[in-house]
């Protein structure tokens, strides 16, 4: 059992969990993820390891509540335990001294971009970070990103904080300014990553994206996470989750992310009904 030893609300829909998982904490590297189940009969969901503490034996997960399992996790408290936690999974980010890199994180993905930016900084790179959210209330970890970046640009879609822009606007400006950029990491919703890759392609800067495709086993066995990169079938769980964004078949990624939309909606409706019922019975 994997005990939740810390929990914090980062935004109204984003929670941070510190989970006791010493074997995973010992091995975790930037870019890797775990697959968890909240209870014995629960579905398996992948979550990026946003941080780890080898001494304390804990890992940090930052979870945006978008559906039944993430909402269910949101009701768990410190002292509760996850039924299973498998990892670290996936290939770690390729951290080297490249020169100047740009790290882009959108929405909940400010969490997954953080360990990558930190590792790139420790490797001696100049790190320019861009983070974005729909509005001020959905932003978090600005200070953490600031601490590992040489420059940080914060954007909101509605201009309620930082610059009123999508993350692609400052990305394009930096590239157009002519400064040498050696590599870009872009993590966030698939549509954001697609547009970051489209933005950087004319400049020929290798752009790494983190494909958040639907995963089940996380070990290359089930095929659920199938993507196409450079015309070849790849499994995001074992061959990725990081890939060259200029080579990704984005139409396929977007289509496959939504294949269970109807079932996901039904699961949320059922969950919300159960929660209401529980609330009424308790009253
Ligand atoms: P649902 O209503 O079931 O699904 C909502 C949407 O989430 C779906 O439309 C689908 O696009 C996606 N999704 C659903 N089931 C899965 C699944 N089994 N695997 C992948 N995507 C799914 N989210 C975070 O908040 N924080 C993270 O650090 C994080 N890291 C991720 C790392 C990887 C490698 C991947 C592939 C995804 C990551 N996600 C992360 C996304 C997260 O797994 C989904 O939001 C979660 O599974 C949704 O479950 P749900 O039941 O709450 O929502
Ligand atoms: Fe099953 Fe990748 S999640 S093959
Ligand atoms: Mg689900």
C-alpha cells in the first residue's frame, strides 16, 4: 500500500500528493511516470513523477481533476493509501548540456516540466521557461520554475496574470529574435504541444513533447498507448512518453485520446450521483 503522506491544493482543480514509495523515489528520473490505482477495483491511470525525495522515500504527484478517477483521488486524505503504484515507467528525459533550452509547460503540465527544467539547469544549460494557464487561479509553481530558470515568462489566456497570450506567442518571439536555441521541451494538452511543435518547426529546433495517450498496463503489452512517430508505430509507455514533436502524427494522437469520451462522461455522472447520495445520507 502506498500511503499519502502529504496533500496540498495547488488550484481549485489541481492537487499535490506526496506518496510514500521508497523504491520508486530511489530510481525516479526526470520525464518518468507511475501508474496508480486508487482502490482495488479502480482503473489504472498514469501520472508523472513531479518530484522525488530519496531520503524521505516519497514521490510527488500533481493531479488535475478531469474525470472520475482523478476526482476520486481528490477525496483521499493524508493517511489513506493508493491500492497500487507501479514505476518508475517510461524513458527518462535525455538530459545533456545542450546550450540554451526552452521549457514550455501548460496547465497541469507545469508540474511535469519542473523536474526536466531543473535537471537541464543542473546539467549546465541556460533555461528559458514559459508557463501558461487559462487564468490566474489555475497557475501554480511559478516560484519553483523561477528558481530553476534563467528567465521565466508567465502567460494566461485571459490576461488575469502575467502576459495575456498563449504559450506559443512568447515561444515564437524568442525563436524569431534569432538567439540560438538548442532544444525545446513542450508539455501540456496535446493541442498545445502540437502548436508548439508547429511554431518551432520552421526554425529547425528539435522539440520534445510528452505524449499523454491513454495507457493501461504501461509496459508495452496492451497497445492502448499506440502513437505514430516518423511513420512508425510506437508505444508511448515504453518508447516514450517523450518524442520528437515534429515527427508525431498529431491527428492520430488527438483522435485516440477521445475514444472513450462517452464512457468517461457516464463514469463522472455516476460518480457525482453517488457523491450527492452519500452527502444526503450523511445529512
Ligand atoms: P477520464 O474522464 O477517465 O478521462 C479524461 C481524459 O483523460 C480522457 O479523455 C483521456 O484523454 C485521458 N485519460 C483517461 N484515462 C486515461 C488513461 N488511462 N491514461 C491516460 N490518459 C487517460 N495528469 C495529471 O493530472 N498529472 C500528471 O502528472 C499526469 N501525467 C501523465 C503522464 C502520462 C505519461 C500520461 C499518458 C498522462 C498523464 N496525465 C497526467 C493524464 C492523466 O493520466 C489523465 O488525466 C487521467 O488518466 C484521467 O483519468 P480520469 O478517470 O480522472 O478522467
Ligand atoms: Fe499498454 Fe502502452 S499502456 S502498451
Ligand atoms: Mg477514467
